[in-house]
């Protein structure tokens, strides 16, 4: 499932049969035209958990459980049918199955904890050590400039918003953006058929090296410098690579719990990567966890929107990124999708899917205002523009088989002042009930 961050390796350098060939393929890159907008604006899950602590579960209602993480204990899981089913069914090994939302929230807690420690720290012991970068300062400046060029070329609106940020934050967001593009291109680019799980393993090993201050190339150097200056953790980056692994081995999702985890891997992770860089407003009284939840919700909303927009395109590749159980409940099957006919059953099904995506956007809005003032505009612009894709699907009479929903340039320009006005709204001085959860 393309996230529309198109970064292409040169065909002459792609040799996935050897480690050096693979590394060269990601080092020697060039840009191609892209018709897709950045969808991930803003692995392995940590295995060690405190079994005694109460977990947090998403609890908007019994149908849409994943848009917000709320405080509850295991004893309340019976209120949510899916959670009850997941928790009640042991795995073959005798262990209790863990829902996708629980897995994701473990990562959210860790990222929020890192930021809290950074904000409360006044000693050098809590700061990351200086990273020894290859070359000199000029090379690092060039690396960041190159990342900015990529962002300007393929995420024009978002790029304009980043210009309002401080230079340090701006460069860091560019570096994260480029790494995400390169990662996505491994499985969605023209050479994706040659990428193997071992190639992704090498990419993950390379990620670990750059987090240790040993970048492979100039673009890696920009990200390595970024993670040395901000409380950015490696886990969301590793989880994104896990999402790429899922694309290699999986083309169906039996329920929304499975799809939610995939959306987190390939899109929600970007929110967790970006919050430490964008910063939380010093005037905000929202909990750090709630801001991370909102960033996660925006990534999920964007990816669900991509899925609904690209149904026909994905079907042409034999992929169906829709919950199989919900399709069956609507009286639909994969064959109906491959046939590409808009029927009343399909319209009703799409209405429910669009409703869910909008709920994630609603939850995301609650956290954008809590970000640092200089970081809000690009996030608001991304949210408003991407949300309008859902409106365009409806305007196309839910024909996402042969018609591509897109937001016109006029509507994009009209949205920018609205996004800017919303970015000027100060954070809540008082915690709302949603933020207290």
C-alpha cells in the first residue's frame, strides 16, 4: 500500500542479492514524478510489559474503538466486543492474545515518556551525546538542504508550512520525511518485486547504525544528526519497516484490528517520529500522551483515507486493504471489488468506512492545537487537505474503482488560510474531558 512518498532507487544500482548492492541502491537515488501527496504526515513491538499495570484502550464507542486511547482496565474490556474476543482467545502457545491497540499504545507511552524526560531535564546527563558525523559541517548542511528539496518537490503545502518552524525543527522534519520516503519506496517503487525480507533486515540494521552515529550516506547523516538533537526513539522507525514487511507477506486483513496495526506501522509511526521535533506548546495543559494519541490518530486517518481512495488501484495489484469481516457483513467480497461496480451495497459499505476515517480526523484535531505554535500550520494544512479527499470520494458517488478522488488546486489554496487561522488558536488552558482520559 503506497504511502505516496515516492523515492526511487536507480535501476542500475539495485542489487538486492548482496548487502552492498542493496546499500548502494538506497544511496544512489533520484527523484521521479509522483501523483500522490504525502500520506504519512504525521518492527517489533516492545515485548516487556508490566502485567500489573492497567492498560489503556480506545473507547469512542462499540463500533469505532481505535480513534482515541482512553483510561480503562482489563476488567472493562467486556464493554467492547472486539476487545473481549481478542483478550478471551488464547494463542496456540497458551498466551493471551494482545490487541493491536494495546501493542501500539505501549509504543505511545514510551515516546511520551522520552519527551517528558527531555522537557523536565536540566542536566547534561539526560541529553543525547554528540554524534560524530562524516565529513564536515558543510556536508551536513548540504544533506539537510537536499532533504528540504525533496520535501518541497513532493509535499509542497507541507513544505511551505515547515518554513514557519525554527530552522532546527524545519531541518529535522525534512530529514524524517526523506527517510520515510526511502523506506516506503523499497516495497512500493518500480524495483519492489526484487525486495526481499532480508533486504529490509539490512535496511533496519542500517537504521540502527545511524541511530548510533554511524550513517551510511549523506541523507542518513541528516537523520542521524536529527535524532541526536531531539528525543526521537528508534521504535517508530523500526515499526515502519515492519509495515513494509507486512506488505511483502500480506494482502488481506481479516478485521479492523489487523488493519489498524498495519495503519500504525505505515503511517501512525510518522506522528510519533514528528511530535518530539514539532514540540508541544509551553502553554498546553494537555497530557503528553494525549498529544501523541492525536498524532497517532492523524496518521491512521491519513492511511485509511489512502486506502479508501486507492481501492481500484490496489485491486489491480491483487490487494484488498479493507476488513474482510466488514465486507462480508455488507454482503460484499473480493470479487465485487475486482469487478469494480458501484452498487448500493458498496455505497453503504463506503459510508461506514468514511465515517470511521472522519472519527480519526476528529480525534487528531484535538491535539494539533497543543503543538508548538510554529508547528501547527503545516499539520492543520495536511489534516484539512487530506480530510477533503473523503468528501471527493462521496462527490464521485463512491466510485473509487475507476475515479481517483483528489482535491483541486483551488480548494487547496482556499484551505491554507483556514489552516493558518486554526493554527493561531492557542492551546487549551484547561484540560477537556477528552484530554483527561
